C-alpha cells in the first residue's frame, strides 16, 4: 500500500516540486496551502507522514505540528519540518513538539524522499 503524505507548503512552486517528487516515488500526495488547510484536510487525507513548512500565513508549521500532536486522532502521524531556519533553538523547539525530522531549505529532493520513506516504514 503506498505511503500517504500531506504536503503543507504556502509557496506554490515548492509545494508542486515536493508533490511531483513524492508522486514519482509512488507516494499518494495531498497538498495543503497552510497549517489551517492541513488541519482541515488531515482527517480525510489520513496521511502516514506530513511535510510541514515552518513559515506560513494563517497557521505556521510550529502551531500546526503542536495541534497534530495534541489531537489523539493525529498524534501518531510522522512530521517532517521544512525550514530555511535551522538554528539550534529551532531544532530544540521541534524536539519539544515531537517532530520526527527536520530538513533545512533548500533541501535535496532525494533526501526528502528518503526521510519520508524511512518514517513511513
């Protein structure tokens, strides 16, 4: 059964890039434009993994990850944070929330695929 991935990214070009790369690997991808959109879609999408941009309008990646972790229905979903910021404080914040992986932009699409695949196994 193919892995299901909820791709949350406000930048159209980056969202499309991630979507295409994951679909080429056989993953089922559901796109979301920001954290609010992701929270509205997560129930129907039933993803194994969420890739989550940190800096987004309406609801940022931090808040989205916290809400996913607080909800008994979504706390098991693996979360990959994608951010241009990778200071130690950001990594520690991700650990506190309980994200499963943290990739710094710009990232190698192959690296993202490997991370998603390993989390989904």
